[in-house]
């Protein structure tokens, strides 16, 4: 195992042990996040950006092989990883955790919008292993769906994957160059990685003077918005611009691939230093409290825990946010689904007219065939609607997440100010992201269309005369079933989203309770082993200095 990984794992193990010894339960979310990051051995270079920014074309060009589908309309709908393999291997993983092997040439059928519209096949991700990636061992490229296209699910898929980024390449088209949406994406990515670069694509459409002007503009905008340095690489897949690819490979890819140990260390340093800082603050609070007389300790603790009075108010705010969001969820989902009813009804009736000649001639046969036909056709359409509208359906959950993040951070900041004023010890870390489990798609099933045994009448109904009347009745049945099943879908999504909202509420309440309980334990417990406490703090400082020296 490389030295950088061992160092970070030692930090995590040390903090984990200290958290148990001092009962610092409030550190759990950050500790779990660091452990997950440290357990990965490779590095991913994710290409993100607006749709039609040329992400897939760029990757095909760099790899030297047309692996990813490209087109004149938004193409990529599923996150696709490309890594090294001695032979071509393609693995498709589905949302139900199934995994299958496929030929590389079949990739388009699973990841393209044209052949897997709205991700109807429920693909979670695709991973292609190819010999061409041997130039960058330990590195994998990640192609993500384009942002801001007409397909909301594509934006959702990319942003949901963002926390997994190790190194981010933000693809920005030369025209227009660096929109406010690009800035927002970079800002979001800085939460997950310190290694970000801008890929300025399609520069072949610009003259040399225009290229210089655009690069200068982008560089100035980035310098104004971000403290960290974000390099810019102009690029074009067109002939005559091979020098740009060589520069990118030499200055960016070669640097990454040359020393993966260093790169992994830089990426993990940010989280682990934050973890050490937070743990040290808590233990420092214990040290300060332990050095006091019992009477002084209790007096100060009561002042610190005056924030307990705010606990009830904060929990009430958390509950009100959840109730308000849950109360509005059904109406927002129904509003999002409303336009779909007329569309589905019209398309089903059109399909019925198209397929009518294939229906049997007996009354019972028609009804049985219609029920199976409608079940399959409507199920597919409802699944498509779920995929297309999913981003709108879960918006209340995203709103709750943002509000909880602010509430939790405000509570932490107030408690930190109080401990600093009384003990000279802040609890200064940023509240770790509070993230709900991603709501799963509902299991769309259509029940029986007819409740009576009409087939008993089949022998006495002359279909040569009544066939048209029967199909008129089936068209009316389509209208009824469309309304009924969209209502059922609305109920399913409402249950799914509100369940996730209340789960998030429980997590938020648990976090503030853990934080306050941790401070209470650390300031009240009469630790007498001052040498042990000081030694633990010294070990944390040593680890932190080692990481900073490595930077």
C-alpha cells in the first residue's frame, strides 16, 4: 500500500479511536466520509459541463478510439467510466444492483439518450476497460451527462455523481465562454476536490486573436471568483490542433499519471486535515475543562449548555421545514404530472388504432389482449414519465437539504462561539454535508383493467357487428386508466419523497443532539488523566503537520 494512503488511514484510525475514547459522536459523519475516500485506490478524472460542450468527443480524441457515442443533440444519459484493461470489457450496472457483461460496441445502447431515452433501462453506470488506457495506469476517465439540456435527468445524474470526483475537468465551449452556470458548477466541485481544471473546447471556431481574448477573459473571471489556481487548457479535436492535445497530455495527464501517490495524497489531505482539526477542538475542550476545579467546570458548562435552550427551537425549525415540504410535495408532484395525462392518453389511443388489426376477433380475446397490451404500453410510459420528471419530484427534498444545512451550520457556529468565549476553544469546522439516500423509482405496475368476467358473454356477442363499439369502449377505458394510474404514480412518488424528507429530518435532529451531547460530555466529565489528553492532542498535531508538510 502506498505511503500517502497509509498516512491517511492512520489519521482516520487514530481519530476513530479517540472519538470512541472521548465519546465524540458528533464527528461521525465527517469520519465516515473520510474513510470512504481513503478506501479507493485509483483516481478518476471526471469531465463535466454543459451539454454539447464536447465532453465525449474530447475523451474519444484523448483515448485515441471512438468509445463514447457522440451526436448533434444531447447524447450521453448515463455516467460512463473508462479504465485500463488487457482486453475489451464492458460492464453495465443497473439500479437494482444487477450487473451484466456486454460488448464495447453495445455501449451506445445503454448510455445514449437516443437508445436509452430517459434511462428507461435503469442503468446506474457503465464501465469500459480497454487496452488503450495503458498509457495512464491507475487513472480512469469519467464521462458525465451534459448539464442544462432538455433532459433534466441528465443534469441530475451528473450532479449526483459529483461527490465521487477526484480530479475535475470542466468542459467549457469557446462560444459562449464561461457562463454563470459554469461558475456554479466549479463552485460545487470545490466542495469535493482541490484539483480542478478548465477544458476550453472547440477553439477551432475562433481566430488566434479571439482565442487569446477568450482565454484571457476566462482566466480573469476564474481569478476573481476562486482563490485556488484553476488552469485552463484550450482544446480542439479538429485536424491542425494536435499541438493542443500534446500540451494537455504533457501538462495535465502526464502529471497526474506520473505519481498517483502524490495526487491521492493531495486529494485526501483536505478532508483529513479537517477531520484532525475538528477532533482536536473537541479534545482541547476536554483538556480545558479537566484543568478546572469542579465548581468552575460546572459553572462554565451551564453557560455553554445554555445553547440547550436553543435546541428545542432548532428542532422545532427542523420539524417545521419537514412538515411544510411534505405538505407541499403532493401538490407539486401532481402539478408536474398534470401535462402528461393528455399526452399519454393521446399516444395510447393512437397506439390502439395502430395495433387494432392485431387484436383477436372474439370478445373475450379482445379484452384479454387489451389488458396485456395496455399494461405493457402504459407501464413503459409511466416509467418514462418518472424518469423525465424525477428531478422535479425530488426538488422538495433538495430544498429541505439546503435548509437543514443552514440550520445545522448556524447551530454549530453559535455553539462554537460560546465555547470559544468561555474556554478559548472553537468548534470551527464546517458542518459535513447532510445527504439523504437517493429516492428510488417506484415499481410501476398496472392492475386488472376489467373487474367483471365479461368473457362469459363472448359466445353471444356478434363481433362482426359490435367490434367498432367495443373499441370505442376501450378508448374510453384508456382515458379512465390513464387518470387512475397517474394518480397512483403521484401517490407513490409522494410517499417516496415524503419518506426521504422525514428520514432527513431524523438525521438532522440526531446531528444536533450528538453535537450538544458531545460538548456536554467533554465539559462535564472530570477527566483526570491530563497527560493522556495532552498526548492525544500532540499525536493529532503531529499527524496534521505531517500532512501539511506533504502538501
